[in-house]
C-alpha cells in the first residue's frame, strides 16, 4: 500500500525475489530490511545521509458471524522510518522524529520544524520531503 500523488491509498503486490525497486506515478519504492530482518518494500520519501522511508500496511481482521467467515481491513497505517548509517529509527511525532538525530543536531532540526510549522504526525509526503531536504542541505554546510 502507498499514497498516490493525490494522497489516495493504492496497493501493489509484487514477488519479492523478482524486483529490487520500482517507481509508480513518480513515487520511488525500494526493498528494505526491517528491524526483524524481514524484507519489505518502502516508499522512499527522501534519500541522503539521512533517508526517510514510509512503509504502508493494513491490518487484516478475520471475523466469524453466523457460521460464515468474513474479513475486513483496517485503514492504511503509515510506518515512518529514518535511516542513517544503515540504522533505522521509527518516528510517529515530533519527539520521536527529533530522537532519531544525535543530540548535537536536535536543536537545529527542531528550529527547522518550527520555521516551517510542520506537524510530523499530520505531515504529507511533500512536507516531509521539504523538511528532509532542508535538514540535508544544512548538514552539508557543516
């Protein structure tokens, strides 16, 4: 699952052993290993010294009603991850986003977030991409 250019959820099912990366409607997806070693496709939001990747999923819920088995899916769930030096750091909000950076960089990242009035929990792809670009540019200046 992923969000298309208009913010609508969409799904793609691929065989893992045939594809390493692909692009849909200008959105890039690559294979990544999660913290448990499981390989998953992630939507690449930004690539640099610190990369940002979104993993999309839906929870499957089987139900048994009147002897019939049915199922339902949850709303799309976003798992946001920053990757730095091969290590991944999950984030959901401002605090967890800032905790993904070394202590000496947090004040500057927090200042960028304040300047742009970005709410990490509600931010769209373009907002996160702009924030990551700004962080990357300032990191290159040091």
